[in-house]
């Protein structure tokens, strides 16, 4: 089997003196969608922050496309093709939707960014919002802008942290369609971090369950679904 696009091994992560991830190992194959699921506080967001190198102290190996990222600054990780859409979306309220989208170009390789026109062909629902300010957007609109902005840089790995949190069901469906679209159009590899297990499992090829900072299960979606005890043990509240 080919080397995974992303491989974490023996990873420990800390907030100050608080030890959050313990000897974590995780692999994401190129072109796949891995759903990382678990209860609140299990370590899902910390895993995302560790991969991109934001707000967490980490030790261990983080390899992306065969290159060790552990000592590479966050902006250079983005230039290599790793993009995170964080849980809080981070849309700039004082900028228009168009200006927010244009910010995505700074993370793209030289000459590699998608144009606004190409983004609108993928997300036509954003066209009437282009001149609207970030503070005028609904939560669902902010989420679509955040995903589209990340896509401007044509990432090889897109990490989505709780993309459905707080969204109405109709918007959750649109976010799901956007994820399917970017995979079909670009073959983008996706790490989907979700507490909404039903949403994640509907999209996933592979599943990893995190519990108390450790990977408790990693395998195919079918293998996860074939063992109902896994969801009962690690996902129910």
C-alpha cells in the first residue's frame, strides 16, 4: 500500500501543562475521507490543531506527503496544501464575502489559487452574497464561505472541524453536498472532525474514533458500522 498522505505517529499534545493527546497514531490515505468522531472533549479539535500547528504544544511525528511537518511553521504547512476550516469559522466580519474569499489566495502555491469565478461555479449560492459583510451572514452562510475560502488555495488535505455545529438541517445538507462536490471535482483528501456521527458516516470512507486523547478504533466505514457496540461505547452521551 502507498504511503498515506497524512500520518501521525507517537503524537502527544499539550495545552500548557495539560496533556491532551496520548501516543496518538492516525493515517489518512490520499483521496479518502476519514471521519474522526468522538464525544466532546475527546481530543478531536486538538488533533486538528496539532496537524496545522496552531495553539498547541506537540511532540511526535506528523508526516504529510512524506515530509515531516513537526518543525515546519503553520503558514508553510498551508503552502504545502494543508488547510483547516476551524470550528469557529473565523470569517472576517469587517470584510465582504468576496474579500474573505480572496484571502484564501495567500495559502495557495504561486499561480495555483482558484478564481472567484471558479468558486462561484462550485458554490453558486454565494454569488448573491459577494458584497455582503461577514457580520451580515447566517451561521450556514458563514460555514459555506469558510469552506469556499479554504478551497481557493486548492488544498490537498482539507480538515473540517465540526462543520455542522449549530446549523439548521437544510444547511447541514448543503455542507454535505459541498464536501461531496470538492472531492468529485478535485479529489481532495478530507479529514472530517464531527460529533454528528450520522453526518460523518454518510460521507466517510474510513472512520477513526478518539476517546480521552487516544485512538480507540480505526478502520473502514463498513467495519465500524458492523460493530454497533463501538458507537454505544464511544459516541453515546
